[in-house]
C-alpha cells in the first residue's frame, strides 16, 4: 500500500501489444526501494492481450493505474503525453514496456532531485544485449561524476543524452513549460530532450545506472531500422524541428552544438552502415541528407575526426564508391585507405591529388603521419577479393593495401582462425602487385580447426597476423557486404559432423565470419536436460577436486615429502610473465660460474622471452607444483602462491621487484583490517622466505617491517640494476642498439621512456596514462620518440595517428632494455624511479593527480615533493618545456638528485648479482 495519498514519483510505462514483457517492466517499478510511487500503464490501444494483463496488474497492487488510448497513435508520444496528464506525483519518469528500472533508480534520483531542486536529474543507461547477455553503457563519459549543470549552455555535450527515459523530471517543470512529446513523428525523444535541456534552469547528473535498455535480438525498433530511407527522412525531420524551435524561442545560439551532436551521433550511425548498402541506396541517402548537411557550418565539421570528415566530403561531392571504402575506417584507426597521394609536405586520402581547396582541406590526412608509421601501430588494409569453398577447404584470395610501406622483406604473414589452445595458422606469401599493394592466397582446412566435446574452439573471424623483428600485429579481414553464404559439412575423426557457415558479418567493419552448428550426438548435449545438467555438475565438481587447487595441494603435499633434488632450482619472475627482473640476473651469474644447479623457469603466458635452452614449466600446473616440491632452491621476485608451503630442506630467495613509495604489507589498511585468516595466510607466505635482497637502507626501513620479514637480509643492491649502474659497457650498449632497431626508432631521435604505475581502484582501465600525447606531439615529435611502458596491471593502445611519436614498450619482458635506451624517464609514483636513478639520467614526474594518489586508501611512505629527484609536472606545456631543457632540469635538481641516489641507491655497486650468488648459493654471507 502507498505510504501517503500522493506518490513521490509517477512512472509512466508505455505499451503496445506487449503482453509478455509488460509484467516484467511493472515489477521492476513495484520492486523499487522507493515504495511510495505509482505506475501508470499507458496503453496505445493494444490489440493483443495487453489490456487483460494490465488490468490484472492494476488489480494486484493499488499503486498501478491503467489508462488506454481510444485509438492507436503509432508512436511513443501520445501514450507518454497521456501519462503526463494523469500523473499525480511531483516527479515523473518514463519507461518502455520492454525495458526495466534498476532497483534503486527512483529513490536515488528522487534524493538528488530533492537535495538540488533541479528541473530534472539524468543518469546512466545500461544497454543489455539479450542475445549475448552482455552489457554496455550509454555515453559513459557523460556520467563519470555527480554534478549540477546550470543550463545546457554550460555543458552542451549533454545534447548527446537525448533519451527521455533515463531522467526524473519535476512534473511542474513539464507542465509549466507545456512540454509534450511531439505526436505523429519518430525520434520524438530527441525534440523533447532538446527542449527540456534548453528550458531547464539547472539539471543534475548522477554517475550510476538508472535505466536498463533491453535490446532483443532481431529487434524491429525504429532505431534499428536504419536500412530504410524513411528512417533517414525521420531523423532529418526531427533535426529540422529542433532547429525551428531554437529559432522560434530565441535559442539559435545552441544550433551549432546540436549540429555537432547530430553529426557525431545520428548521422554517424548511417555512415557506419554504408559498408552494407549498395550504391543505389547510398545515392538515395545522399539526396536526402546533403541538403541538410549543406546548412551546417564549416566550423562544426572542423570538430569531427578526420575519418568522418573524409566520409562526409566524399558523400557531399558524389564520390559514393570511394565513400564505401572510407566508411570502413570509421572506428577502426588501424585500417588504412587503399591509396594516398602526396603533394609537397601534404598527404591526401585517395588515389588522386585533390583538385580544389575544399577537397584539399577535407581530404588532408597529413596528421596521420603515414610515412613515419611502424608495423606494430601503423595503418594496413586486408580485403577479400574472392571466397570459395572446396569441400571443407576455405579458399581465400586477399589484396593487402600498405600505403605506409610497413611491409618489408622479412615480414611474415599468416591467416589465423583459432582463438585458443592450438591456433590454426596458415602461412601467407605476400606478392607485390602494384605500388603499396600485395596479393596472397590461403587455403584453410576447416577439419584442422580445434574441436572438442563442447564444440569448435575457434574465433568467428579469420584474421591476418603480421610479424617482423619482434613486432607483430593482427588485422581484420574485410569482406564484401553481399558475400555469398557458403555452407560446409566437416567430418571430424573423433567427434562427428559439424555444419559450418562462411559469410560476411553484417555489422562493424564487415569481416569474414565463420560459424558452426553441431550435429548428431553432439547436438543433443546442448541445451542440457535436467539429468544431463546434474551429471555435468557432478563431473565438474570431481574435476575441480582433481585438477583444481584442492587436487594440486594434495599432489604437492605428497611430492614434497620426497627427498629434495639437490641440484634443482625453480626461478620465477613477475609471476611468470617473462625472463626478467632480479631472478634473470642471478640466473645469468649462476651460468657464468657454471655452478652445478639445474634451473627450471616458470612462465604464465608467452614464452618468447625465455632462452631456448632453459627448461620451462607453466605456472599453476601440476608440473609446477612438482618442481616446487622437489627443488632445493626457490628464487622469486613477487611471492609464490600461498598454496605451496615450503618443504623441509628447501631454501627460498625472495628478490622482490622494487623499492617502496606507496604503502605495502601490513601498512596497507585493507590488509591491516582484513580477517585474521587472511592476515595469517600473508604471514605464512612471507615466513617461507630464507633470504631477502635489499637495495637500500630505506627499503629496510619501510618494506621489512611492513612485511614482518624474519629472513636474512642480503644488502647487495638489486641484481637487475647492475646493468643500469654499468650502462656504458659494450654489452649494455649492444642491448640498446637491438632495442632501438626492434622499436624502429630513427637514429636522429632521442627517447623518453614513459612508465607510470597503476591506480589501485582503476586497474586495467588505462587511467594511469595521464599524459595527453596528442597535445604533446607537436612540441616534441621532431626530436623525440616516447616509449610507453604501462604497468602489467594496466593497459594502453597506441592511436595510429600518434604512431610516428609513440612506441609500445609492453612487449619487452625486461624493462631494463627500455631504461638503457632512453635519454630520460617520465614516471609518476612508480618504483622504477629508484632503479633509474642508477643511470644518472634525468627523471621527470608527471603528477597531475598527486593529491588524489597520496590521499588514497593505500597511502605513501614519502611526500614526493620532498624527495623528488626531478620536476613534478602537471600540464602538457610544462612537460614539453622540461623535456626540451633537460640540461637545465638536471642542473636545477642536481642536489635533490644526489640526495635521492644516496637514499635509494646506497647499496648499488654494479655487482649485486655476484654478491647474491655468494650469499645464497655458495654459502657466503654479506652484511
């Protein structure tokens, strides 16, 4: 029952012929944490059982009211307007019958509305794709923080938030402004929302989901009917209505921002679809949109991406076949044009030099720096020219366009089909066929695709992989939209027949697509019946016991009771991510001495960085546990899994992987406040250590007590830093030359290594990369190359437009190679700064979020402003100035740098590897 006669919120649910989904929508409102609300079901004169269902819902809860239009309006506006008329609450929301409200939506929005007194509150929309049960967010950059906006002119980007359903409105605001949904047109939300944003004195934004937009497969909604020219006409029509309303109400100054939103959202949707339209349709499309495009100011076009500007220019000048080629590049920055032309220092899109000023302006792609790109991040294009099936053999003819000259002698090419386990790779021979063009032919035997009891273990899309000198890339294989639909029957020797289908994907870039369907006994396994499901669950539980942690722990316990293998040592660096860090240099010292110790290295992913003659074992496997159980020595840079207690007779050398700037161990509140069992597991893990490598007295002061270390301390410095201390030696200079060649760094460019640390609350989001490289490039790209090395807990991808200026250093297992080749380092709060100080080279700190980082949950041991060995920078301009004046930077910070070295490099002599081997493996001591 309602808690008062007047509800706090009226939720208007519009419905037409949707008897099955309506109860779900209504329930999502009735189950809100805000109880005092009403549901208004506004029925657009349904002809199915919707009325019966709605009246049943009305009878079941007094908060539900049902209103029915006398005749069908054919759209969403009339039922919403009827809902506005009868709403009794001071606030109103709108919901479609096929969607839902998250449980706290009404209450959370109402609290903000009452607190701020705004005209409406808007929040994030979750788009739920029912076919795959995956979700995405609607323009998430608009909803990153809670804010109050004092009029749309203050934040015009909110014109992009044109949905009416993710908002809680003051009912009086709607009625006082006679704000209604326009009837008889489609895309009514756009006019209503543009008017609401323009009329509102203030509105609030909240950064949490308030609406769930369910997208059903094979949707027939208006927004999914872009293949119809009438759909285009409707979008243009509502855009003109908004323009007219702006003029009539004296708001013409908002037109430019609305036009930008139109180009970036509404019109952009059609551009992306042109790959799947024929030239006749595109010509009709041009006739509809070009008159409206001609009314948009040049200044608005100048705000678009170059890819969008190229497409729009080709459309407006009638170059429709070329437009289809260009449209594939939208949203795919690594996709090249087929051809480019050069005139002086300018580079233009297309095979012909532009003939007029407008074409030169719009087709100028000089900003892409095509001639300065490298294989890993440059632009390439692979197009299918022929697809045929010969029984189970997929025959592909491919034309590759390489206008940047990325493909050179030694470039290896393959077609890849499998996504995991044993990839199916078919070699390609790229034969030159014209300037910057190659042709190739591949025959993919689909019978060799990995197959198991759960189906074919393959990616849906074949890709082209290129590799040269350690650089590699993977690109889509583009198919024509009208590609014939091939079907093949493939008989596997073990698991029967699969029916495969080869066609062109009808979305995205239009890639070649391979799908499959099982047959016979395999087909009956899915979907599983109740008995099969129970059997599968039992098998799963048994499998978990046998091959999961429980089984591994049992096997480890048995093996660990056997005698040690006296000559065996297990080495692990960076949780198995590569041949690097302190363990690498200790191992190389063992080899130099030719000690009788058999070393097994641990890997967790790619094994490419490990020497060919080194035995390896996969981290977490039974063989891994067996090796740990038998070894006399453990050498590790992080902390071996708690699952493995140290056997009697085994000695554990912990090298760790960096000095401490941010709080560690029991100095971190989350561990200090953790349950006793978690704390004890941590202590037990550390108690396994017999010796700990120490790089400095500061490390002893911070790290050792924070981890409650009882192990012997080897005060040697870090073995990995030996090469940094002795950077001028020929061996290190050879590494520099090899790294420069592998990264394709021109001989006349200096190198800035950018190595930020991760942010605890934003792992794998890329948020640690704080530098605006696009803004920095004009200042430095003529003299410098920036090598970006993010933390393994984060991610970063180079935009091809910056490929001339940036290099991805993430493929290097050993970051020492990057430190050795660099002329200076740019970091933030990373412990890398302590290592880099051993080179004596400049250290720059980009710390625009220092206060937030220092005040985070973890905290820091030092005030960076007190110990910083170089300038703390917060703007692109200051960073550029510092890089261009490194001599001055070093001179101004010389005393601070020397003090920094004294604090954090005091044990570093360049001979740490020898000292560690002496102390741990040969029985010597070092104090």
